[in-house]
């Protein structure tokens, strides 16, 4: 899995790393079950702090895209469609916050659909 970060991307580094890994999964470069390099290896390759990379990996784990297994490493867990859905939900939440809609109001709107 080849990960590159853009110098002109204004997003925090952990978000850039997470997006790059999401793209690799969606493109089939990292199919379900494939091993993801450890945070320290990725950090060294990208010239980043390991904690930054670990934050990105944890976010992807929380999204259901990665599985952390003690003694077995990190593996790709889910289909790319889930990643796309999670990204769209995050965008919806951000749009709602900009519009002054609370999360509770947003949940009520979703439940009403």
C-alpha cells in the first residue's frame, strides 16, 4: 500500500493519513484481510510522529475499516462502501453544525426519514 500526502492539504495530518488509507482500500490496493504496516513503519515512511499515524489508524478502526489484533497486527476489515458511507455521514454532520443544527436535531431528522 503506497501512501502519499499532499503538501498543500490544509487538513490535520492524521486526517490526511486516514484518507490516504481509505483511498487505498477503496482502490483495491489493500483488500479485506490484507495486512496494514504498523504505525511506526508508516510514520517512518511518511516522516511523521507515530502517534499521528496511530490516531489515523484508530479512526479507521472506529469506522470499521481496520481490525487491530494483538500479536497479529492490523488488517483491512471492511468493504470500501462502508468507508464512503462514513465519510458522507461525517460530511453531513459537519454541514449540520455549520447550519446550526445540533446532533440531536440531526438524529431526529434522520429518524424521520
